[in-house]
C-alpha cells in the first residue's frame, strides 16, 4: 500500500475520500491528523456510510478497495492515533499489533498487579493492556461516590434520596453499613447501560 499511495496528499485523494480529506490536518511528520471526533485514546471516528466508524480503518478499506479481513487490525506505524495517512497504516494480526505497540514491555500495572491470566484485559479501542483488579476498584469507587451508603445510626429511616431504609428495600452489609436497594438497583442499571453503549460503540 505504501508504494502505491506514496504520491497522495489529502487534497489529491478525490471524491471517494472527500468526507475524510476535508477534516484532515497534515503535520510536519507527514501524519494526516483527523480533526473531527476522537475516542478517549485519540483515534478518529465519524459517521460514514451510514454508521459510526474509525477513520483510519475506513481509509485503509477505501484505498485498498476491500474490507479489513476478520481478526486483523490496523497498526499505526507512526504511533499517532488520530493519523489516517495510508502510508502510516498497516493491516496486521492482533498479536503483531501488540508486539509492536507501546504496551508490550510492562508486566505489571502501576499498582503492582500482573498483566496475565484472568487479570489481563485488552482495550478494544487502543489495543492496550488493562488490569481488571484496578478496573473493579475504579468501579467500586465510582459506585460509592454515586451511591453514598447510609452510615448514620439505625434511627435514620430513609436514604439520602428519601427511599425508606426498611423491609425489602434495606440491605445491611457485614460491617453494619446500611444501603438502599432501590438506589443500588438504579446504579446497576446505569452501569449496565453504559457498558452496553461502550460495547456497541466499539463494534460500530
């Protein structure tokens, strides 16, 4: 791909790639940086061909004239996530992408948990390795922040959202903390909704 497309610059791509060309900035390093929406990891994404897609993947498919094979990924040779210059992109296996990436050297997360076995999670958006133990702890902290547990004496009859702390709505932790089941169910539903939306966005 690199040899066939080395002469191309965004202004010369033509009608086929116009939606991409019009929102690209060329850097001194030769990257074609997407100026539209980006993921938290910096990858460009846009509503193209009737659905939300990663810009660099669309670029590869349109310039090659065929879809990216199942199980293959696009590696940024320039290590610049918003870049969609086809000369900087290569279709590789996931294993090769991980081997080349900046995530391969570390064996433990910043908190000392090993990146292995059931504790290893691969981030679908950037191919990075994540620690499941740390993910669980972040979720627990977020849940506690969004749903403060009632630590007041047993005389309190309602949670901060005015649900009764009694009967089937009362959950008592092993350490004596009391929690509102209605608030807990709502938080679980919202968490599931966010997880579903994130999964749907990754598969788009």
